[in-house]
C-alpha cells in the first residue's frame, strides 16, 4: 500500500499495472469516501510504469464502481500523466432545468459501468427512476476518451471524483483503467514500428544509405534523423541505427 | 443532447408556450387490471350525482314552508345565510310544550370565507313548528338553509353528460328517494349572472330538464323540487351544483396510427382538430387517455395497457395531432399479437375540471410496424413502463460550470388546501427537513396547484408531500402527470393527505350558489365537485394510489346534535369533517391511515382542526419519504 497526496485529499491506494499484449491495465481498488458537497473532491491514481520503450495511447476505457445515492452529484475526470490532458467522464449526469431527471441530475443509486467511446448508450442519458446501479454496463462518457490518443501512458493517471451537491454522500469503490498502447520510439505521439528504427529511406532495411542520410544531418535537429527524439542528431541516434542494422522484421 | 423541455407540447408546434414550458409531462401508463377494474375508465355521470335532504332557497321562496314545518326524526336545523345575518330574526314561535335553544351565530368559512350564519336547531319529531324568520328590512339578500329532519327524503341530481360544451344540450336528471317528486325547476345562473328557469319534465323514472349553455365558464345549477314524503307531508328539496362550460377546443379527426418510435416505444399519433386560441381560452392543456387492447393466442381480446398524457395545445387552430406513448413491454406481458392491437375509450379532457372534450369509444387505428421485445426479457412491470421512462430517452444537458446549487436537499413539503388564510399544520410536530407551501387565499385547479408544487420542487433534489385537503389532490396530480422532485424521494410515504376530498365535496356546489349571497369569496372550485373529481380520478392509476396515504376525521359523535360545522353538516352525509364526507375522503387503491373522530377539517369548527393532531403529524413527519 502506498500513501500519496495529489493536491486534493490524502488517499490510501493499492496500485497494480500489468502489460497485456498491446494493452495496459491499472486498477485502484482501495475505496474512499467522496467528500460531500465539495468541488475539489478526491483523487484515485493509477500508476503506469515506464518501459524500455516509449509508448503512446491509442485508446482507453475506464471501469468504474462508485456507491452513491445520487449519482447526479458527481463529476468524474480522468487526467493523463502529462497533467494537462483530461477528459470529463461524468459531469452531473441528467441535469436539466426541470422535468426528468431534474435540476439536480439523476437521483439514482450507484455506478457499476465501463465508460468507453463505442458504447451504444450515453451515461448522461441513461438515468432511470428505479434502476440500481443506475449507471450500469457499457456507457459513453461525457467527453470522448479519444482525447487521450497520443499521450504517453507512462506515469501517474489521476481520477478526480467530486461530489458537487451536498446532502448525499458516497464512496469510491474501485476503478480500472484499460489502455490500448503502441510503441512511440521517437516520442512524437505517433505510433512507430520501433523494430525498424533507422530505416530512414523506408526500403525495409537499415543499411548504408540510411547511415549516409543520418550523417548528412549530423548535429542538427532534423526530425527524421533524431531517432531518440532528444532534439539533436548525434551519437545516440547513430548507436540506435547501428543496433538495428540489417533487414527489418 | 436531446432537450425535452418542450415535452408538454403536442409534437407539432412550439406556439402557445406558457410559464410551464420547462415542465415535462409523463407518458402515463396503467396495467390491464386498471382497465378491467374500471379504475381508469370514465364513470357514468349518474355515479357522481349530488344528493340532498335539505333545501337552500331565498327566504321568500321558503317562508311558507317555515310557517308550518313538521320536523322528521333526523337532524333539524334552520340557518339564515345573509351578509347581515346578525340582524335577522330567527326563532321558534312559542308553542306549548316545545323548548328550543335560541338561535346562534356561526361562521361558515368552509362555505364562504368570512361568512356568518344565524342558526336554530329544532326539536326532532315535533308535530308542527312555526319558525319566525324576519329580515331586518335593510334590503340585504337572505337565503335559508332548511334541514327538516326527514333525512330519508333525498333528492339526487346529475348532469347526463361530462361534455358540458358551449352550445351543446345538457340534461339534468333528478330522482327522489323516499317519497314522491311532485314538481321541480332548475334555476341556472350563468357566469355573467344571467338566469333561466327550466322546469323538470317527466322522462321515464327520472325528471329531466334540458338546456343549452350559451356562456363559457362556471354555471350554478340549482334544482328545486317539491316532494311528498312517506307520511304524505310536502317538503322542499334542493341540490346545488356547478356546471363548467368550455369550448370544444379539441375533436378527434381521423385514424390513430400506432408505430414504433426511434427510442423503441410505441407511439399513438392521434389526429385532432383544434379551435384557435382566443381571449376566452384558459390553460390550453388537455389530458388525453386511451385503452390499448389486443388478441391473445386464443383470439380473445384482452387489455394491454392504458396510456395517457397531459398535452399543451398550440395557440393556432385547425388540423393537428397529439401523441400518446407506451412501452412495448406491455404488449409482451399481455401476450398479444402486435398486429392485433386496437384502441378503445380514447378521450380528451380539460386539464382544469376534467371536462370531457372529446370521446371515441372505438377509434379506428392503423398499425405501422410494432415490434415487441423478447418475451423472456419482461416478467415484471417496471416504474419506467408506468411513468414513461425506458432508460433510453432521458433528456440531458451539459450542466453549467458547477457551483454548488442551493438548497438542494431532500424535504417534506407540507401544504395547505383550497382557500386558506392560515397555515393549517402545527409545524412544531414536524422534524427534519420540512418546507412549507404557502399560497394563502388561493383558488386554483388541481393542475395549477400541482404545477406550483413542481416549481417549488425545483429547489430540491427530492420531496415528499403532506397535503391538507386539496393539497393531497394536487400532489397526486403532480405525481401522475409531471416529472418533478416528487418522483425522487426515498422513504416510506411519498404522498400523505389528511381530509382530502378525493371524491369531491358537496360544498363546492353550495359555495357557488351562496356566492350570490356572500360574493365570490375565494371563488368556485369546480375541481372539487363530485363530477370533476370522478373524471379526474379516472386518470389516477393504481401505481399512483399505492404511493398515497390518507386519513379522514369527523366530529365527536355523542348523544346530542353533533357536527363539525352546523351548516355544512346538513349539506354533507354523516360522518363528515365539516368539509369532506368520510366516504368522499377515501381513495380506492391507496393506503388508508384510518378515521379518527373528534377532529374537524379546519379551525372555527366544533372540534379541533385535523391538522393540529400531534400524534398524526409526528407520524406524517417520521414516515414521510423525502
């Protein structure tokens, strides 16, 4: 168990992250009480360890379990490790000026849902008068998770959960972040075929012509020649090219 | 995002928007059992007749009767109802061996706020009494209410139609129980004060007076008969009713089309023809209801469900359409072939008074591809099926950048009823989150009252309602027809009502007639008549009633002449609370909290007001859903 502070509340967290094929999963299973009537709320975190290769997010979904007697109180926001890329997953679902569900949002109980872009139903349009958990199954989030495409998954993901209306209190139970990732050898946010890093002329082989091209931009910030993405064509790039010498896989 | 803020409107236009534009109407449904039991069926007008064993007449019209009166065995009382009742003389002429209390003054706020009557109780079963009634000579109008003790001689009257439309003939039927009806007249007084007298004619076992109303609004219908009781004694009997006359705003105008909507529900597109809005038009809302039937596997026609909805009509006239909507799971549950669906009892009522605007017992319909869900997926009736939410069509809107809303709690809203000058509840008995609904001196329909509750509820996440008198009707109306904070409370009792005239009260009609004497007071309230109540109740399905708890009270019944209010007592059937009869305070299908004696409807009655009962109030507070 680790104890971390992220500017909101101090939370006990159990973290795990495993790499499954092209997927990365991280779960937070230590529950906590969500502060009632607080715009700041609490934060659960998921730690995605950095690997030997840089990666990039291709897709994401979040499996979320919250016990709360009035889910329309909740705002749930996922923030990428870069600290700036964020997506509002739930934003006071069901709020309308009057009618159904009402000006205070959906009054149903609990969330046990997988928030994903290709779900048929939108979380904001799912409220029922008698369902529990009222947000259940596969649901589209308030904002598209495609906002995370291209970010580096490595590091601390924050799941901010705030209860914006006092009077009903609930608890975060657990969440799992499922990421689809791909290598991004040059760190430009675009997936790369890292096994052929150095094939600058694209002929399927790292060879003399590629070496000549790299040397021709030696000492510059040429993007193609800057294989490690450090902004400079130098020894590390040469080393990488030579390490992949030969036919690409 | 879908924005259904206009959901009250018929689908065709946004014109005619009123201040309730944000209200969302429910797609109301009721199970087949409600059709078979008759709960959502329009009752025969004769079933909501007005009964009377008394006579209420101008002094000059009853003076002769008072000169030679033979009291029967029941309650006997004379009341002078006049602006200056204090100045009137009312006494029993001295007769050997006959004792009588002197006449008294009594407030009759239950009839007309601030009105005072002079009353005199009579010894029962006396051979003959002479009652001296003398006006002060100041010219003020005076009416006499005479209860002659012959309480088995009863006049019953009812209108023969629920469609009291401008320019359409209406018949008033009168029957007499316990004697012979000798002759009678119906005195009609229109909204502008014009009067007409129509004699009762023999028509089979009934006497009937036919007339054609030529003014919009509330008419008083005052039926006066001369009758002979079983002892051969001639007596007068009268009934006092209200007849609401409306324009034929809407008529059905063609085949109804059943089709599957995009959200999977079944739509009934109902062609209608509308009159254009004009300056005489009140709220352009109509309640439309319809039974859906189908054939089961053995070919037998069975009810599928009943669907209803409150519609806001546009201002323009001409051809248009309204829609009803129901969950296809009803078809699955009924086990019928979707191709066999048919409609019955399509009807439209005004939202205020529930006057029947249009009715089609068996409307023609066309079925445009209705698909039902897998039968295995539906075993029970869900709340979404009853109130119109499938979980797929909920409106949503991006909330504003969240500041904390206020107050936003879960409350019990306690409310007064019709025409109240003081808050009736003893608020100290209530604890927890309680809010008061206060709109003193108001005279509004159930619909308007309900929309006021709805507006109040927007400040809260959820609310339960404890309503006194009409406040109970309004709560049930809100829960039936509109989405509101009343849909969201948790706890045992969503709606609690004390002294609620679920089936109406005779005082509504009597107060209308006495408006001629005392002025309009708070005005007539047609919704609380027996007639309007019966029509309204036919739109209140079982699932609403199951969420209602009600209580009734009446006067302490001892050995003497007991009552809550001596004047209204004889206008109502015992036992009563001075305003609502015990029987009329029952809501079939709801939870009966019981009847308690020793408590009356409001203050200024003989026993304490029912809303001051601390035991019940504490219970209401503790058990309320919030």
